[in-house]
C-alpha cells in the first residue's frame, strides 16, 4: 500500500494502481467543473484531471501545491491530490477490517476498509471510485 496523508488521516492505495507519484504541483482551476475536480496539470505531454481528496472528504481545500498520485482509470489517467505522500507499507490480511456499518454512505463509496497499524489506522481508498468519470456518474445519480 502507498500511504498518503490528508488532513489528520492516513489513507492507502494499492501500489499496483499507482502509475506515478508527482511532486508538489499547483493544478490550474477549471471554471464550472464539478467541485471534486482539483484542477488540471500538465503530465507527460498530456493534460491530467485531478481529483481533490480533501473535497471528497469534506475538508477545506489547501491553497498551495500538493503531491499527486497518478492512477489509471477506464477513461485514462487521472490524479488524486493529497496533502503528503508517505511510505509504501506492507500490510497483513489479519490486520484488515471491513468498513463499519455505521460509516455514512458517501464514505463507504470511497473506502474499502482499513488496516490496523501500530500507531493508528490506514484507511484504504477504492481507486475505481476516485476516477472522475465514476464521480460524475455518482453525482448524477
């Protein structure tokens, strides 16, 4: 799992879904885009749409450059803006816990569960549900 910090929480994405980690970048705002869109960045000669994980979690957006995790989705590559990228962690299936039934529906759509770590929890994000195409369809529904 690749760990990433957003606010006070530690999140993880399966390393197999990450194409690249891009250092701190300030995305270009997109007028009239859905609120979850963090902006656009130049990426290897293309334009990459970024998703603001802070917005999806209901946190105040940061007004500074942020690291981007580049993922591959059905519609192509996209980026996920995080506060900081942590280390790659090896996790054990015995430490995995499914989402609790009390978790609100908007969070259940983003998280697959969590791993118990020595000093807290690593909340696992579902990469397919961070895809901008999925998020647009989910908003329309």
